[in-house]
C-alpha cells in the first residue's frame, strides 16, 4: 500500500468517526434529516466565504461554512414558527433553495471558486493527499487529514465534556429545562458541532454521502446496543469499518470512493437490521416461530389432558385422529408431536398418545395462565 | 400567615391568539396534596408547564416558597406524562433515575458516589431496585411511572408537580403511588397533581383546584366539589368564561 | 455544465412544455405528500432514483427516456418500501430510515455513474444531467413520454380523489370506513414516484424533491380547500418549471434544476408574505386593525371585570391578561386611559382602575 492510499484511508476513517459521533444524537433526537439540510446548505457557506476570503484553505472558511449550517437550522425553525408550514415541509423548502443558490454560484463562477459539481457530490478524497499542510518547512500531512483530526478532536472533547447534558436534553428536554440545563443552548451547540463536522466531511465525501455517514452507522449501532455510550462507540467503530471497506471496494471496482463508503454504510445497516441479536429480523422470526411451537405444544397438552381418563380418551388421543380433532394438517401434527416427544411431554404407544407428568403440568399451567 | 409552597398569580397563557389559561390564581399551602382537575383542554398540563417555564406565559408569575420559580428551581421536581419521552432511548432504569440529579450536579461534572446512592435509595423506595439495569423499553406502564417518580425523588425537592401520575398504571402501582405521595406529605413536602378521575379525588387529595381556562374554584375537596362549581367547570367553556362566549 | 447556445423557438417551446408538465404533476401530487406530512419522502424517492437510471442504462444500453424513467421509478419505489419496512420492524424512526436509504441509494447511484464513466465505450455522457437537470437536452419524445406518464398519474389521482383525501386528512378514520388505507398509501407513493421520475431529466435527482414541496406549500397559503389547493399547486409548479427552464436555457451556465428550485421557493416566500388571509402581512394588518378598533371603554370594562373576579383589595392586572380577553395588544389603549386619569400603572407594571375609572364604568 502506498502512503497516499494510507492517507486516504486515514482521512476517510477520521471523517466517518466524526460523523458517527454527532450522528448518534441526531438519530436519537429524530433530527436525522437536519444532517441532510446542513450538509446541503454548507455549500453556500463555503462559496460565500470563498468570495470574502479569496482562499480555499483559510480556517475562516471552515467557521463561516459551519455558521451557515446553524443558520439553516434557525431558518427552518423560523419558517416553522410562522405556523404556515409544518416542520417537514420547512426542511424540504429551506435547504434545497440554499443548496440551489450554492450550485448556481459554483456553476457561474466555476473558474474562480475552485469547486465543481463533482466535488459537491463526491468530495475529492482521491486527490486529498496532494494538498498538504507545511508548517516551517515540515510536512504535516494532507490538509484534509489535519482538518478532520481537528474536527474529530473537537467532537470528542465536546461529547466528553457535555455528555450528561447531551444525554438529558435528548431524552427529556423538559426535565433538562426545569433542572436549569438550557436545552436550547445544548441543541444549538450540537448543531454547531454537526455543521463543523459536515464542513470537514463535505470536502472529503461530498454533501449527500455525509448524510449516509451521519445516519447509517448510528442507526445500525442503535439496533445493536441498549446503552448510549456503547451505541456511540459502536457507531464510530462501524463508521471506520465502512470507511476502510468502502475504500477497498472502490479500489477493486475503480469507482467513486465516497459512493462506495456510502454503499458500505447501507450494507452495515442492513446487516444490523437482519442479524441484530434480539432485535433483528432473524431474531424476531425465530422468536415468533418458537412462540408458535410453544403454543401448539400447549394446545396439544390441553387437548390430551381434557380427555385423559375419560371414555373417549383413546379415540381423542389416537395419532391418526388428532388432526381431525385439533383441525391441524398431517405435517403440522407430525411436527408438533415430534417436538412434544423430544421435550418429554407425551409418550406414544401403539398409535395412541399419553401425557407424561411433565405434559400434565404444562397443560395445567397453560390453563391457569 | 405562612408562605405558600406555590403561589400562582394572574397567570395568562395564550397559544397564538387563543387564551389557554386566563388570569389564573392558585395557592397551595405547604405539606398538602393538591389535585388539579378540569375537563379536557382546560389547561391543566399547561398550568404545570408554565409554572416550570416550559411554556412562556403572557402574564403572571409563579412563586415557589415565596420566591420566583427561577431562583427556586432546585426545590421543584416535575413528573411529566409518560408519553412525553421516547422509551426506546438506549439507557437503563438507574441512569434515568440519576438524571434527576443532573441539576444538582451542575454543568460538565459527572455524577458521583452520593448521586448513585441516592438513585439506588429511590429505586428501593419505589420497589423497583430489581429493575435497575433493565433497558427502559422493557418496562410496563406502571414500572415506567415508578421510574419517573424515583427520578423526582432523587431531586430531593420541596414541591412536586406531577402530570397525571395515575394515568394508565395498574391497581398495585396506583396504591403504591398514593402511599408514596402520603409519605412525602408526612415529611412536609408539597405535591400538586394533574388528575382526571373525579371519583378518587376525595380519597387521595386534601385540596382541589378546579380549572377551566380560569380558576373555577379552589380549596378543600368539600368546599370545591359543589354542583354549581362542577357545572361551571364541566358545563362547557362558555360557562367558565362568564360574560364572554369564548374565542 | 456546458455553455449553451441561444435556443431557437422550437427547442425553447419543447423545454418550456416539458418543465411545465413536470411542474403540474409534481405540484398536484405534492399537495397530498405535504398534507400527509411526507414532504421528505419525496426527497428519498428522488435521490433513490439515481441508481435506477444508471442501472437501466447499464442493463439495456439504451438512453430512451422511458426506459431510464422506469429504472428510476423502480429504485425510487424500492427505497420507500425499505424505509417503511425499517420503521415497521425496528425502533429506528422514519427520519433516520429516510436519511439512510436516500443517501445509500444515491451513493450506489454515484458508484454506478463513475464506474460507467470509466468504461472504454464511455458513451454514457449525458447521464450527468440526471444529477442537476438540464432542460435544454429535452427532446420532443421526452416531453411526450413525460406528459403521458403525468396524465396517467393525474387520472389515478382523480379516480381515487375521495380515498386520497381521507388518507391525507385522517387515515385511521378512513380505515374505520372500510377504505383500504394501506393500499391507498402505496398508491400515493406510486404516484409520487411518477411525479418525481418525470422531473428527473429537467430538475435532477438532487433537487426534484423540492418540486414536490414548494408548489404545495405555496398553494396552501391561498386556500383552505383541497381541490383549489391541488389546482393552484399545479399552476405554481408549472409556472416555476417554465420560468426556471427559460432562464436556464437563455443564460449560459445556469443549471436548470437549481434555477427552477429558486423560482419555486420565491413563489413560496411571496405566498407566505402576501396570501390574503394566512399571510404574514395580512396577519399583521389584522392585529393592527383589532388594536385600532378596540374601544377604550371595552378595555376599561375588562379591567373592572377582572377586579370583580379577584376578591380582596384591588391589585391591578397585567396588560397581557386584558390582551388575552380581547385577543389584541391593549397597551396603547391602557396608556391612553392612563393619560385620561382613568387607570394607573403600578410600580410592578400592573394596571389598576382609579376611582374616576371605577365611577366611569358604573356610569356606563
């Protein structure tokens, strides 16, 4: 592997981790689509800031772009507050227009802005190693790597310091307010972090794929764990995993790195969705199947117990007549009886079923419950 | 005259142009159990929320033990309706109870040993210590309510504001909650509950505030529950508005 | 984006017709999406349409707009099905499910596009237009296809008008009427997919969603009737589409999709401000009128009534309390009454009747 490749993987990993960390709180606050809004409007911020600073590397660019993210959120709130438009529609109105203005500016001044439409959508991860930061003649590495390291450090520091506040304002903002923990301030703080992270990520993977990094790994982690800190760490780990896997996928397919990372995010979520212990689709199906079997066994035990010791007992308990009495088809009868024998609930003698002591107990429990 | 635990004066709240609460006065003596009752849309929840500053009133103020609520936040615990939070949130019971301490702990600092002890003690008091590390989505309605009450207990408040604590809980939990409220009262605490079951008011509470946008009546249960007052409160909005026909 | 030559009349007519068509269909169907609070479902559909376009081209090698539209519709619809499935089977909420699938589908679409670009036959040039739209590439056949698909969608809309209305208003109530709301919901999603796919070539996958939201949001301000709102939204959509398409065709390096979106959003802004009853300007005028109409005598009577309700010595009341009675800002009236010596302001900012004020009330 060349050092350039290593650097690209490092940038992608830092970006994914940073996005996942702030994304956890967006997902839990049901504000996932705010990431959609912010990543789009950040483009306008970058373009406007470029007109002012005339530089693509100024740290001011980062701050100005992050500010537009916060402005977007405020604008959505402003439109919602007129009560003329609902919140979902407000989001759907505000960010496309900001993004559109950004795209128009980029297209009209393409030569001078040093951004093009491909960058907007895909980022420029593949070229990131060529743009390097030098301090006093020492090569510190690619600019994107330095930027994302700083962004990630800010995210980690903010989450560590304000963990308790973020958790409470997310879970129960009313309680937070009544305890004096200023949920609005915390929310705008979080939005600032999301914006800052989005600006960094925008350079690396483009606008729409930032959404994938902010939402999919946290949602996958949310299906895998029940503790907030574990969800958060897991989300970051899944994000990094997607970044590495996505890079190699892109290498093999010779396709867009950012697109491949997004595809991996989708795959990661799909895996969690299918296989999450206790909560995934498979676990759910297995649980339902088990419940069905348990229910059938109880039915069988109750049926046998009801007629046990009575004149009709033999007729009711004959294997070849059970189907007619319980209204089950042959296959089901065989399956259930086999399961019942395995669990020692019934014994078979000359085609007639008899309950064991354990079977009688099950029937009693099932009825009294 | 001693200071009231809660004194609300001239409280007016409007959503847009519609008054939800209009010129409401409420006075709650220390060491009492007070129910706020009234028909749907009477503004019961809004009353609690505006006392807590969750809703901005157009006019009026709330004094807690003689001083504005903002200065007395520490002394007030709020138990919201269960539906107000997302029970799928990834956390366990002990952690939710600990959240009650966050105001006391202050910004940035972490919960310490004493906070955890307080949480464990509250869990014991509500008989849910065995649920301490259970994920909150796996609780029954009654258990969720007990968690919220435990969370209020660790706030070590003087005044407890509760929004329908008996809503949708099983009979055992309802009894347990009543016992707890009485125990709190024995310790000189004051409890104000939004309540909707008129049948149990006399049994559970000392005092009642009958609300329908305005304060219809307030006082002991016998004083308040007259036919005239109930007709005023439940006989429709216009009755409570007197001269006006409502918005 | 390439600089365009000025277009001749014929091409311009085709472009305008195409953009107007997409505006009509998106506007009319967007009405239901917005009322059903599914504004952002459109966002998911339009982003998820991208891989469909690429796949359709990859599999058939044809650039016929009908084929590409079918591909787009299939993946767009699949994304919505996935969103619904995630919400139904997990604790992940709708916002996150939308965010995941719209970005992941879009990512896959970009992978396919970049991959196509690197193929030696490289004849894909032109699929790019599905990102931000390029009205100038519309051909007569494209517009015919769009119009046919759009007409079909509008016919279904008319046929199921009553069911869709109930769905948008109160779907649980609809279910109790024996209407199959699940099915109607799926039909609505299908119609939205058609509306979005029609606009892909002109507006682009990235921004087509806002053509679902903006015309409907603008129309809502002018009317409270569903029928009128639908017609108006269609008209706004057509207007935004046509104006944006002309502008982008005539001015070089003005991408079509973003231009149409800016026009559509301008229509929303105007509507929010200027609509006759709901608009912000009308609202401000109304509250001003109420204040002006408000008689001084009325305010005085209100204060007297408040005084009666509260027993004990008079202690005055806040302006906002009187304001809630009159649903207006009564402060100017109170100030005027103070000047006439009928009320006084207490140090803690309450208003109290003076003796003169009290006798004035009993006289009246």
